[in-house]
């Protein structure tokens, strides 16, 4: 399905998120079209910032895999947290976030809107590579590069996002994911002058560590997803100077290395 959720399902499910505000609500949708609200057992104010499922519900969902697993963000921000991205990878399900906006200080509580879910995961629609809007963890620079490689027959494993250090991080990567992930995903660093179409470019934008990635398309052109802007083909004027200024490194995937051999 185009969005893993039909318009009719969304019309039926949306009131669950409105009613739960200012707590996070959880809904699972299965392949046969059935759906269910799953109880959020987080205590007190924690329920406004996270969800917790009972052991029984966790076991039930693991036994019967949902097509789409939704939860709400009552602060109106649809960005997945670091924990959201890692949990999605751990389950392998398609996940979605429903941004709910309201005023929890009014009596009764005022709820303004519950937005259509922002969905990511193995079956999420990829969409066009150019002109896509930015959303951290869903449509960001790394997602764009992953989708470009997928369109060219190279499937990269999803990686968790890192914005905050925390005990839930399972890899020794700190806050420098680009130093950790490329070699673990099959990329090998190449010399700058060896770059060619399809290589991964890692950039340092006002940062001591790499904080942006793009696909090199040749002739000083790069496919990238700028922060809070639309994805684009960017022609880099004064390319060599900018490559030095931003300490750009180039990486080639093992499958493309074999193609070149």
C-alpha cells in the first residue's frame, strides 16, 4: 500500500491519538486491515514523553508482526527520537509517528490536530529523490543516500540516528556516526582524486566530525538533502576549494568496487 495505511483506516484511528493527548498513544495495524490501540503503561508524566508496553503486549506483537506500528508525539514534533530509530531497527517493523498538537494546560485539555503519520521502515514509500522535504531520521541526508543506492541495486542496512549520548546506544560510535558506519556497511575510503559517479561523500560543515553526506554524481554535482530544505542536485562551484574547506572524504561501496575491477 502506498502509505501502509488507508485513508479509511486513518479516519478511524486518528481519534485514538486525539483522545490520548497529552499522553502518547500506540496503535498497531496488521496485514488483514485490522488495527488495535495498545495500552501505554508508562507512569504519570512519563506517558507524555514515552510509551511502554506490557510484557504480554510485547510478546503478542512479536508473535503477530504488525504491518505498521504507530505512536504519537504529543509535543507536535514528528521526528523519531534516537530510541525510536533503534527500536524500529530492532523490531524490523514499519514505524510511524503521529504529531499531536494541543494545549495540555487548559481544562478541558485542548487538542488542535493529529497529523498524518510520518512513516519509515522496510516497506515505507521511498518517493522521489529530488524535492523531498527534510525530516530527521525519516527524510534526511543519510536516508537520501540509502535510497539512491537502493535505486541502483545496493541495499544498505538501516542505521540508528545519534543526537544524544545514552545508555541505549549499542555501538561504540559516540556522536560520530560517519566515523563508525561506512566501513561497517561495506564502504572503503578512496582518495579524493579517485572519486567517480556514485561515491559517497562525507562532509564537515562547521564541525570537527563529519555531519553531512551526499552522492557524487560527477562534474562537481552532488545529490544531497540539506537540513530543513528540499533535496537537490547541488553544483559545487569552486569544488576543489570547498572539498578542502569541508574536509570531504569519499567512500566507494564494495559492490561498486567490484564493478570497477
